């Protein structure tokens, strides 16, 4: 295992030839948001390049872009490190997420048809199965898909665009508390889906607001612990 903490063979080599900057950026961002690369972890260009099967130049460019976006900290004479979010950063992001998703739930309750509700129920069933199997990565991915589906059913393109801007960071914050939230999170999803199916806009809004607030409080409780 290299000092970047990634097991040998865990990252697929990127295809060549062609400009690799964007693909290297995407690969590193995925590793950060899934916490395969942990907050505070030192990112060594040569080792990352070896994992991805590329030269150091596209890695360097990707790290600079990630630094600009706040995912990576570049420290003079020390190198690159995965950003460690502050409590304030997390609180601000998760507060915005609550506002966006509460409105999405209201609109989904107003607009969703039977096919949309069925899609939510199927995602919820898959999420419950992932929790039962202690598949944390699967549960995190399915949680993101279910929330994205609610956003899709809302039918507001501007709202969806704004939500997409915070989605990766929400996933980043949610991953370490996914096991803690566990089954309760999916019970809350079931209640939300029922409200959407009943076209109860007020109830759907309240349930989504409570659901996302639970995630925020769980994250802060973990930080204090």
C-alpha cells in the first residue's frame, strides 16, 4: 500500500491517449468524496500518477483545480492535502441543502405521478437492503440517488442545478455518518415517499426538512465525539 492510502489495483488506469486533465480531476474528486482519500491526507503527485497510470502533469493540474474548488489545500513547501472541512463550512452547506431539498419535496408532492413514486419506493427498498447488508458505500450511493430522484420529480431545472452544485459535498459529509444514521434514515425516506404519494405538499416539506436536519445534527455530533 502506498502512502496515499489506496490499495494496489483499487483505482483503474485511465485510458490514453488524449487530454487527461478532466478525467484525472474526476477520478480524484470521486476518491475524495467517497473518502477513499481522507480529509487531511497528504496527496503525493508521483504516487497518484502511478495509481492512475498517467504522468504527473495532469495530476498537478487536477490538484490545482481541486484547490480552487476547496477540495484540496496546497501548502507551501509541504504539498497537497485533502481539505479538512470546518464545522462552519459543514453547517453552511447542510443548511443550504435543507432549503433546496425541502422545496424539492414540496414540488415532488405536487407533480409526481405513480411511476415516480414507484421509482422512489424501489430505490428505498434497495437502500434498506444495503443497510441490512452493512453495505455503507451502497447505502450512501442509493441515498444520493433517492434524493436526486426527488429533485428530478420536482421538475424545476434551476432548483436541480443549484442542488447539483452541493450534491458532492453533501455526499462527502454524509459518508462518515451513514452507518450511524443507518436504518432510521430509510424509515424517514419511507415516510417522505408516502407524503409524496399522498400529494401532501406541507407534510412532504416538513419531513424533508426534518430528515436533512437529522443529517446535519448527526454530522456535528460525530465531530464533537
